C-alpha cells in the first residue's frame, strides 16, 4: 500500500503531520514522499514555517516558493540575506516591502542587488546604487531603474568625485546639464562636454560655445 496515493484525500492535520515527518527525516523523505509531493495540499502558513527549517536542512526552497505566502517568502529572504546567501530566486515571489528590505540590507551582495532591480521601487534601487558606487562597482545596470532626480544627483556626485561616467549621459536631465554648464563657467567644476552636446538643450550648447569663444579671445 502506497501512502503517496492517499495524499490528495488527506485533511490539513494529517498533511501537516506528514510534512513534519518529512522534515524530521534524515534525507527529507518519508516512505518515498518528499515535500514536493505534498506542496499543492499544504496550508501556506504551515509551509511558511516549514520552509525556514527546510532551508536550514539544506533543502532547495525553489520548488516551495509558488506555494508560500509573500510574508513567508519575505521572512525566508531576510534569513538568507543575513547569511549572505543568494535570494535571487525568491525575488519574484516577495512583496514590494520585502524586496525593499532586502535591497537596503548591508549584507546584500552586488549580484543579488542587480537581480533585484526589476522588482524594487526607486528608493530601494537608489540605496543599492549608492552602496555599489561607494564600493567601486559598475553602476550602469542601476540607471534604467532609478528616479530621474536620483540620477541627476548621482551624476553630479560622480563629477565632484572625479569619476565621471559617460554611461550616465542618456539618463541625465537637460536641467542637470544646464547646472553642470553653469558650474563649469563659474569655475566650480572641470568637465569635458565634447561627448555631451547631443544630450544638452541646444540653447545651452550655444551659450557654452559663446563662453568658449570669449575665453579664447581674452
């Protein structure tokens, strides 16, 4: 008699007992039944609790994620991030707040931050960008996901730090280019505009031209 064939007919209490027998077993299997066999039938609150134990036992949590609650996946992600584990597979199943919390965690590694970008809000993206920038990592991947004002602020910082990155140019606002031009003409910053003209307002380009002409005639 195979217990596996009875699974669809079991009630919640019986399924929970079976789940914990699996969890307590040495090889995460009971009478040939694994957690994957009972996932569609387990209450998500019970599974949320078991998932943490399953992860700590070395189980692959990927198959559990579609059957867990967002809160449960968020809780599991927090534990994994603190242990500096890769949570990339969890991201599509997490809540917005959960992704934000992960992105703001000091333990988050660069690759996971990049993988989280499509799921994170702009505030969380900017927080992750700043960590990447301060660590000297490539920040190009962050730019399409950042708020316009944050990009302008970040770009100004690169200029002040002497770390100007041309990959920013298509994302920088015309207002920011104007501010850079004014600072340049006031002698506050040193900047080479040669590759930037196509991203600037035409009036600013002409003003910059007149400034350069006047400077050369002195």
